[in-house]
C-alpha cells in the first residue's frame, strides 16, 4: 500500500470506528481487533466476537503521548523513561486508570494497559480515529494470534466490519507487558521487546514464573495461544512412539534423520535468528495445526531475548489440554 492508499483506507476505517464498529488492523506484533475504547458497547462487541471472557482486560492503543491524559492521571517517572525509549513499539505498560476509562475495557481492574504501536497503518488509523482504540489480538479466544490479514479472515471473517490488510507482521509476537501498579515494575507477559533491553533502561524488573498466579493479571492463563492439535515440548523419544502422524516445530535446521520421522516440518529460522523465528512462529503453528496431525512436537528455542517470549508461547500452547 502506498501512502495515499493507507490514508483512504484508514479514513474509511475510522468512520466505522466512530460509528461504534470494529476494525481488524495490522500492528508490528500481531493483528488487533479495534474498537473505540470509550464506547462501552463497541468494546462489549470485541469480547463477543472473540468469545473472550469478560475478566480478561484489553490493551488500549494510542498514537501520541498527549492521549495518555485521557487514560491515566499520571505516568510514573520510570514508566515514562521506558516508553520514551521503546515507543512506538512492542511494549505495553499497565498503570492506574482514570475513572473515565470504561470498566469493560479493563475487566473491572483499576489499571489500564497502554501501548503505542509502531506499524504505520496502525498509527495512521489511530490518527484518523482520534480516540484510543481498545484492541486485543484479532483471534478467537485462546487460539493462535494472527500475523496476516488472512489469519484474521479465517477466524473472525464476517463478524468484523472491516479487515485492513497491511501484510505480514514483522515482529510476529505480542507486546511485552510491564505493570507499574506496584512498588517495583513487574513483567506480566514476555513479548516483542526483550526483557534484557528493558532492564538496561529501567533496571531490575520482577519476573514471575510462567505458572505463578498474579491476581492483577487475569490474562495469564496457562491455556493460551493454542493450536487445536496437542503440542508437546521437547518430548522424550518414547513419549511420541504411539503417534503416527507427527509434526515438528524447530528453531533451526535439524539432522535429516530426525526430520524423516515427521509428516510436516516447520523451521522457524534456518539461519538461527530469534527475530525471524518470532516473526514466523504463529503462522508455522497454524500450518501445522492444519496439516491433519496427531501431535506437534516443538523444540524449545534458546532462552534469551525474543526466545523468552517464544518459549512462553510454546509453553502455553502445550497446556491447551490441561
Ligand atoms: O502486541 C499486542 O499487545 C497485541 C496488539 C494487537 O497490540 N495485543 C494483544 O492484546 O496481545 P491481548 O488482548 O491479546 O492481550 C492483552 C493482555 C491481557 O490478556 C492481559 O494479560 C494484559 O494484556 N493486560 C491488559 N490490560 C491489563 C491490565 N489492566 N492489567 C493487567 N494485565 C493487562
Ligand atoms: Mg491475545
């Protein structure tokens, strides 16, 4: 899309949003399903279309710093330092909310998650809407997040008013979520901004284990990001002998002897790059899920940088049957 096409499409989409409609749009992480954050009926529709339980809060998207005033009373110094460094980009901050933010957006919590995306189409859309957009990932609840417009069409198709096709998302994994509602910054979700980079800017962040229950973050379900096919992480050879049609999801090239055992193989990054692997993860999971397999065998990726977020998604996908 050239610049004038982007403008035309975003103007049309903004009209839909202003009338209370829903628009799926590209961000650099995954596609979002957006509605006016200050229109409680539109937001209720987002929950309905996704089949999302009402206890799971939505992220509110903005395009410029002045919009923060609509959502929060103040931004703590540390949080401001962090967003000045990483926005626009794959980072969400959670702060105490202003009373005017509808409770349905935050699932009744007294805090709100805010992010300024980097994708030019998302920013242009937000500019034309001139209201913050509540937007979760544009997938059915608990399923794999969409990284192309086609993924959105497959799952949400007719139930949204418009889908903007902005090509493939180049980060491919959701934003990192950091809460500033307690004394120390807390990591609620590893994501597209590596935690090591964040700590370089604001110092130590509290990192809970993936299974730890955090009452202020109801969205951390173990069962999440899941294909319908059962997924096992690094299983022992004897654990998978009973399966005939197996799929393999691996980071880089595996020896031919290993690959031969599988009916379908997805290599996330032949050159061993975690950024490339993150960008390919959800599409690869979907392809395996559509390959009529009995089981998906996933290999853990190196656990640093974006690898932490990839392993987190694999872990949650593996818990789908719990
Ligand atoms: O990259 C992304 O963040 C994408 C794109 C579309 O921006 N959005 C996304 O939204 O992943 P969603 O709804 O799929 O995930 C939002 C998660 C919630 O499940 C929850 O864990 C956390 O963000 N969250 C949002 N608001 C929160 C709040 N007030 N307190 C705690 N956690 C919150
Ligand atoms: Mg999601």
